[in-house]
């Protein structure tokens, strides 16, 4: 009888132990386009307490300090009881402004529409994010085999990713060019459409009318925003078209007579240069910064930067667009450039 009880105890122990261990070491991999807050929210761990615990548990696996890697399974913080969650939330109110606040933005798509504000590095900042072309104008067109790559689709996807990153850091963000159907997409080949609008208004085919429309929209918003925000900046995202043999890095252009625009463009370029030195130390970075008398820079009131993300015709540059993790990296680095420039403005 004693032996039977002993065997039952051992079998129960062997059955329960693996379950207990897996509960303590639950792991999950991020989806493309997810920041840490969205990743934790999807895994039912919202809030600053989980966020900070996640950083501590995974500090050796994160890219930089707070950047997720695709394909990596991260250790999730153990789920807390409702009592523990309430206690933690009452002690974490000194974190980022808006910490725990959720912004609903349908333009990001169903899975990423809820944006949890987890940082305050861009509190008091306002951004106007503009992807190039759109509507009846696809912009530059490249090809991979028989697949057409349209500039407006790839610039728009990067714009959405950038906008979401900025929101996570407490910024007010306007997405000037919008597509009600396309959210943040992880596909290599993005479907082409003519649905884009300028915040609901049809985009004209005429180039000058098209550019004037987005400048008017930015300036209308800025007249109100400058009363409430200490830092307002615009960013115009494009993809260049050059000879297929011409490989390029990211180029940054500023308004010729704007010190703030020049500082922003230079800060962006320096940020990218440091990222290339870290992640591709033997490659070097050949992107440039310079003045350019572009319509949108000259006719929009807030200081801005015009970004050419690469050459849509070049095989190597195309990888910068068709691989979703690369599009996310572009957005992440531009966000970090804005954070650095915002600090300089103070």
C-alpha cells in the first residue's frame, strides 16, 4: 500500500513539474511591425509593470535597448493576479506621460489598431507624417520579376510604422495620406491601389495641386497645434528611382533657409550612420544630407525633412523595402532621430 502511494506521488510530480516550468517560462515571438507594448498587449500583459519586467528579462536578446527581433522567442513576464496588477499600476504612475493610455487608430489595421503609450520621450511633440504620391499617382515603379513595386505603397507602409512608433512615445501624430483598407502590412509585395486620400479628400492627379493640398492640410493643423505643442515637425517619405545599377543609402533633404529643418535632417542622417556602424560595421553609410528647394518643404509651415528611402530600381535597395523587418527598422531609426532632435530643441 505504501509503495502504491509512493508511485502515485512520483507520477503526479512528474506530470505537474513540466506544466509548472512551462508556465514560468512562457515565450512568444513578435510579429512584424510590433513594438514591445503591442507585443505584450497581444500576449495579455499590458501596462508599464509588464513592460519594465520584460526589458529586464530579455535585455540580452533585444536589439539596441528596446527593439524586438523577428524570429526570436522572448521570455514573457509571468501573469499577475488582479490584485498584483492593481498594486503595480498604483506604483507605476511616475512612468511615461500617458502610460497605460490606449490610442485607437484604425489606419494601422485590426491587429495593430490599439496603440498603448508606453513612453514619454516625445511628450509635447506633434508630427505630420506624409507618404509620397498616392491616389491616382503611384510614384516610382520598380520590378522584381513580373511584380511591380509602387513607391506610394512602400512609403505608406513605412509612414504607418513610423506614426505608430511616435505615438508609443507620447507624441501627437497626424497621418496625412491615408488608405482606409491597408494597415501595416508584412507582405513582401504590397498590393497596389488608388484608394489613398489626403485625410479623406480625393488626391488630385496634377502634381502641383497634389502637393499644395497636403501643404494646406498641414498648415491648417499646425495653426492650432503650435498653441499646444512645443515641437512640431513634418516628414515626407519617398522612394527614389535611378539606374538599376545605382545602389543608394537613405538621403535627407532640408529647406535651404530653415535652421530647424537642417538640424533635423542632419540629426536623422547621423542617427542612421550610427545604426549602420553598429549593425553593418564593414559596410559604411553613404547617405547624405543637404538643402533642396522642394515644394513641400518650402510651402509647409512647420520645419520638416524630406527622406528618400532608396532606389526602387536597384536589387539591393529593394531589399530595404520588400522585407517587412527592414521597413520597421527604417521607421524605428527615424523615430530615434526625432527623439534626439527633440532633445536638442529644448
